C-alpha cells in the first residue's frame, strides 16, 4: 500500500433519501506499523478467501470505469475514491450498516493497483495501568471506533491491478470474510463492483475431481498409494467444509514425491491452486461409489465405505497380476454384465462401459497392482506416509 484515503458512508434507511457522505479531502496518515499490520491482514484475507472476479457490463456499475480511469492515470486517488464512495452508498440496501470505505493506491507484483476495503466500526475495552494514591490499579476505557481487529469479520475487500485490464473486461480479486468462504455478498460484488465470479464453483469443483482422477490414473506407482489418493479426493469433496483448498489437500494427503506433480497438473488443467468455493452439484452422484477396472475386462463398483473398512482388499501377486478379495454376504445373483443390461451376443467381444456409461463414482483405475486396505473407523483417512 502506498497512499490511502477514508470516507464515511452512512446507513441508508429504507424509504429515505440518500444520506450525504462525509468525504475526506486528502490522504490518511499511514504510520509504518499501521501499514505493516494492514497489509499483513489483507494478504491473509486474499490468500484464504480471494475469489477471481470479472466485470459484468450488464450490471451497469460505475466502478469498472472508475478503476480503469485511475489505473490509466486519468484520475487521482482523491477523485476516484470519492466516486467509489458514492457508488457504495448507492448500492447498499437498508440492511447495510454505516461504515467506512478505505481506498488505497497499491502495488501487486510490481504493478499499479487499486484497493478497496469496506469497514464497519467495532467496539471494545482498553485498560491502562495507573497509580492512584500510591496504589497501582487500571483505568478502563470504552472504545467505539475500532477497525480491523484481530477477530474482525465485518469487512469486504476488492483489488484490481494493471494486469486485470483486458479486452474481456476488468478482472481482479474480491474477498468477503463475513461469508465464511462462500460467495462475496451480492450487493458488494454485483451492485458495487459490477462484477461476477470468474469461475462457477460447480464447474471448478467438477474440474478438480476430474483432473485429480486423471492424474491418479496416470501414476506409475503402487495401488496402495493410488487408492488412498482416490479415497482422499472423494472424502474431501464430501466433507461439510464450504471451500476446497487444493494446496492444503496436496500437503495433507500426498507423498512428498507427488506433491509438485499434482500441483503442476492442476495448473495445466486450469484448476486454481488457491481456495475456492466447493459445490458438488455436478458430481454428487459420482461421489457415492468407487469403480476399479481390471485388464481382463472385469470391474468392481463399491461404496466408498467398503473400500475403507477392509471388506474389499486388493493385493499384488508380484507378477503383474492382482487379486481382488470381497468379503461380504451374497444377496442376489443374475446374468448379464451389469444389472439392468441384457447380455451381449456370444460372438461379440465383451466391452467395458464407455466413459459416458461409467457407473456413478470412480472414473477408472487400470490394473491395481498392490494393496490391502486397512480398516478405518468412520470416514477418517489415514495420514499420508512419507
């Protein structure tokens, strides 16, 4: 952050006229310790919760043009921040409380950038040691103008740099800690910023699943490792966490020798390494069961729990062949390659189902040369062995 300016944006009561703004006329004083703490907090917010956003012209927000004017040196910080304060006031509904808009000129990877932070006042108590009548005690003071405290969640942040100036529209980053990692508040993202999320969470989640499965099938390693990676992927996607952090997933579940390889493979397939909102709507039916294909044409489809609790075991025979052992109770037998499908004519060579016909769950693992899955309690995964 280089320079910053703060404006007061009052609450707009339902049905009332737009209240007047309290606009600053010059920059704030940014002491080095304040600058250091503020930069550190915002870096952390963007790293954990930053979402790529792109201009949506149909939303008719004045902000993208204002940002372009500033980054193109057509407006200075005081001018553009005043315009943004008006835009924020106009975009807020009656439920949005009064607060402050901090606008700062900044640098991102050496390029000029514009930073916006919507803040709300917080309250707290402060104590100072004093001496009264020769006795030590503490004076307590109530503070009603605190900003960005350590536990503060009531603020929204956006950042646009010169790199985001493209013919496709203004691109940048937005974060909203208030939403616990979910979408940025609609009024802030759409009405104020005039943007939409660049990637649909449903599509990103599907892309992560498909890319991770393709990568596992490309590995030339033991089946123990491959099966654990598939289980880790499926359990991660089914977890109640609202977001998915590929970097943390790689660090937690992959061996050291495989971590860089998967990170590079995700990047090659346009899967972000940073945290994104998880939405399994497009793949929910594929997360219930796993499928393992063998070279002799046989395949196994099983619930994830059966692969975890040891009732299905896969063992390498040491000569390229694999033994799959299923320990359970037979409930039904029938003819045909799969339930509900007629048997193929005898003269026709048996075929595996195509990718489009793959049963819900695991896409495909070719020959699994080795593995006995140890039993585990519940859905917990064993820690990665390095």
